C-alpha cells in the first residue's frame, strides 16, 4: 500500500517539477552532486529537486543545511541515530500523511539527496526585502526541532521564506493550487469524472454509495467551474 502511495505521489509531482514548481530558480547557481558547500554563503536559500517536490533549506555554513522535513521516524523511535539518518521517500510520505515534521540540520550531501543543489533566486520575485544572511541563518538555527507539518500551510518553503523574509509563503504550493483550479475549471474534467462514475456503476452495481459519488463529484466540479 505504501509503495503504491509513493508511486502515485511521484507521478502527480512529476508534472509539477517540470513546469509548475520550478519557476523561481531558472537562473540559480548550481552545485555539483558531490559539492561540499564551499560555494555557498551562510544564510543562502538553497533548493534541490527531490523525487516528489522541490525541497528548500537554509545554508548554515560548515557544510550544514537547516531544512524542514516531514518524517514519521520520531514517532516510531527515540533513537537519535535512527532519526538523524537521511529521510527516505517512504518516511517522508508517512510524515506528510501524519502531519509530523522537524526542522533538522543535515550535511549538504544529505540535503541534496543525490541531486544538484541550487542557490535559489527567490529574492527576484519576493515583494519583501531579505534579511542579512547572518540574520537568516540565526533565525533558522533558532527554529531547529519538532514542528507540525502541513502541505499547504507549513512546508519546507514556508520555513525558508520565514527565515529570509519574515513572512512564511510557498510559491510552489500556490502554483499547485492554481493547477488544480485549472483542472476543476476545465469542463472536460466533469465529463471524464462522470464517465468513470458510470463505468464504476456498471462494474460495482447501482449501490447507494456508488451512485451518490457518481452524481455528487461531477456536480461539485461543474458548480466549481
């Protein structure tokens, strides 16, 4: 079941990684896969494409990055060695579903998770002036520890924008929500949902729950559009 959920999330976010989320770093400074952080300045806002999303962190110097990560492991064990290991996609997905996360400090290599690190250029599109880099790093260090997680209201991008600009925002979440709105507004989505509902009735029979979903979901999409 967990493997299926992970696969589904990967496919959903694959499209967003191409065109939706990755709109604010096209001119960023990239770092090789095995970089040691020597090209970064303390307080830099870093990003890296992970399997499911674009991930953000604040560079603290000395090859360390502070970043917010959903993770189920702190619920399963108090062994700090186990918790401090690199968060796998399965641990991350369970953390998202359970809304459990922490702001942790990892090496640049662990933060990169095998991908290239980019110095994010969010300053270009942000309406707020960034704090001095040292202040950004200090704000990140003060927040290290357990924190609730919300995909829409408290994710890794909210953390870094709060540290750098004083206001937590998530541009990638906004873009994702806009993409969902476009799908809902497209009347073809209503027809497709209705067709799937009719097929499910043919296969599952005219059960009250099946019929209700077949009517309610297309109607809701039609009203929203």
